[in-house]
C-alpha cells in the first residue's frame, strides 16, 4: 500500500527466476550464453576441461545474470549487432577473476573492487555520460 496516497498501490513486480545451469561442455556453454543474452560469438583456447554456470532472472523486463566459467572469450561483433533488430544495454559488475573489455580502440581491465577501498572517476571533455546505481552490500 502506498502510505502517501492509499488509492495508489503499485503493482507487484513481475519476476521470473531461473535456477543456475551447470555446464561442463564448452559447446553447450556457447549455446547457453547466446540464448541467455543476445547472439554472441564465444570461443576458448582451452575448451577442455570446461566448467561454467549461468543463473538468471527477469524483473519487469530487466534481465539479471550471474555467469561463472573457466577461460573463454565473448564477442558481440558488428555483424551480430546489425543482425539484431532490438537494441540492448549491458551493465556488468566483475565479482571475481579478471576480464578485459575491448570496444573500438579502447580497452580496460576489469577486476573486482575491494570493499574497503575508495575509488576515483575522471571524465574527458565530453563530460559525464554514466549510469550508477548505488547498492549497500552486507557481508
């Protein structure tokens, strides 16, 4: 119930949870990644042995996923983007391990942050074009 206006009660969010899918074959992981997100080109120099899992949920049309896997590369090529009618926005948080994000002539190393550390942001001449959602994490 909305305490400010009892006549306005927001609808309950639509939630669709999915259990984690454990995957031990790289070919199955490649298919599962593309089916869970958007069409992606997934490769690995070390497909055997392979271990991965994908768990995801959807809340009011927003898709949330946790992906864990051994070494692999995921690419969203210009061709795959062009072949998809719908536009997507991806926001990622590195929880463990490391990753290298490459786009055009830019790249950045992704690593999990330490809970006790601070951070700094620096923006170029164009200014800030960013989305940030602060969240308190207990633990």
